[in-house]
C-alpha cells in the first residue's frame, strides 16, 4: 500500500514487530531484522525507513549503529533501554523497555509520527518569525536616521511585512492542522449520545487547540467517561492531551478485565511518568494532568468515580453532593511513589444528574467585582437549573459563562460534562 509509514525494528524481541503492526493497522509497514546489523545496513541502501525502533538491551551498545544509520539519514530513532537518560539529539526518543508494553509502544510510535515533524516545523517557523521581527526593527531604525533611503527602505519594510505575514499564516495553518488531529481523537456527539444517553458536553478551548479533553470508551457492560485537564493549554497542552488520550485507550482496552477508575488513574500516572521520562535522574518536570474519571454500569445503576484533584457533583432531588477527588495529580514526581487514588461507589437513582469538569469554568474572572466564578457559584447554578432539560442546560451554561466573563479574556480551557440517569 502506497503512503504507508515505514518502521524498521532492529534487535527487538521476536514477534514484537508483528504485534505492534497488528495494533497500528494498515497505514504502517514494519520490517524486523533482529540484531543482524550487517543486514540492516544493506537494507538501508535499498529503502531507508521513516522510524527506527532499536532494542539496546539486545544490541548491547547501540551508539555505533545509531551513528551509522541515524547520522546519515537523520531519521528518528525510538530506543528501548533499561535506563533512560536525556537525549542530546532531538531526533532520538527513549522508552523504558520493562515499562512499555506493545500497546504503549504503538501509542508512542503514533505520537512520534504525529508530532515530531509538525513540532520541528513549527519551531523552525517561529524562529524564522523572530528573525524577521528583528530585521523589521532594524529596518525601522534606519528609516528614522537615514531619510535619504526612505523609498528603498519602505520597499524593504513592505517585503519584510509580507514575509512575516506569510510565516504567521504557516504557523496558523500548522496550529489548525493540530486542531484537526486533536478533534479526530475526541468522541463525536453521536458517540457520546449512543453511550451516555441524556447528557451534554460543554467544551470551550482557550486557544485554537486545548489542554482539556473529554474522553469516553465502552467496554463490555461498562461506559467509561472523563473530564481531563492537562498541564498548560494551546499547543503544549494539546500535545499532553494526545498522550493522555492514547494512554487511556491503551490502559482500558489492554486485557480482558474491566479496571476500576482508581486502577486506571494509577496506571495512567505510571505511564505518563515513563513516557515523559520523569523518573530519570535530574528530571524535575511536573507535567501531567488532573482528571475526573467515571465507570457506569447502567443496567445495575452503579457509578464508580475516582478523581485526580478534580471532583464529581451529584444533583439528586434538588440537592447537590460533592465527591472529592484525591489530592494527587497524574504524572510528575512531586509526590514520588506516593500517588494513590480511591474509588467511590454511587448507587444511581432515576433523575440523578452527574457532573465532572475541569477548573477552567470556576477559575474564570469576571462579574461586577472582577473575581473568579468559584465552585460555590457552579453549585448554585446547577441546583437552580436542576429541572432544565440537559440540552437546554448546556446552552444556559454557555450564556452564563459568557455573561460572567464579559470583556475579560478567557483564562483557561473550559470543559463540563453532564449526565442525567
């Protein structure tokens, strides 16, 4: 099939390449050469791949091989290693072999293909724009001090402006392309409707792309759904959201057993730490995510909730009950090896309303006193509108949020998911 993404496995365990290919699908093509370095070098002369996956544990010191293939072709390398350090080359990615199963490995490969090229292009375009701005400032200074060159400098200024506008367009096009990628992983309204029934999703990114994302997945008799708030917003937040979405899908679908929300959050935390190499010596990064995660069994009328910093609101008979999340985030090493999450079981009743949300809606600044909306205001709003149909409630949320924000800028991504039993 033309257009397939080519991956070369070098030194990997037997059968790993075929397992990964079965997960990735027909858009990818893999070749497995085991530890035979001479055969690898001959194959490169015929058709180099777009990504190498090297198992350092079976190749020994892989640096010579990396120098032979990567330095020549400048192709990204995903290196499976027992101990992970910081890569000096921006095209080399690391994964801990013992902590990376085939689903996580497939997710990492998809992430590298999706973002490596776009991120590098975006960085180059941003650097070029900075250079153009500096040139423009220098040109403007010459206009003031050297009037005899006014006409020629004016032409230079117009040319520089055109270059900057072109670069800005390219950057915007790149961000809009990232938006299409992000939207493709978020379940559609129809998918949510089929799984949850009477519900709404109010989703309002601060920028074009978002660090918040709604997530949902059905497995056996259970429906899993979550409001997830990743570190940052815009492009960095969107990259974290892609990682979080892929890992959640892998964790829930891996194995026959249906995990509880607390088990999923703990496994997600460990996967984020491993994927971002946060357990590497000297790495102080705290990137991660907060989440409110639910598992619903509609036939038994049971909902299990677990939260990483984020709560769940239950509205029943006009009264609101708060189920608090645990104080630990997902990802980061600030609570090194102390992250724990608990399951809270809720026996649902007909007419119950369940709400999970990111903190963007309650942190919005506005109103007459120009202060945050706060959790208490959200509680009052949900109680006051507890009889309003869910589709109308979503519209009312939007109206109230926009009215409270007024002329202020939106401070963060906003996500609110509501479900009526």
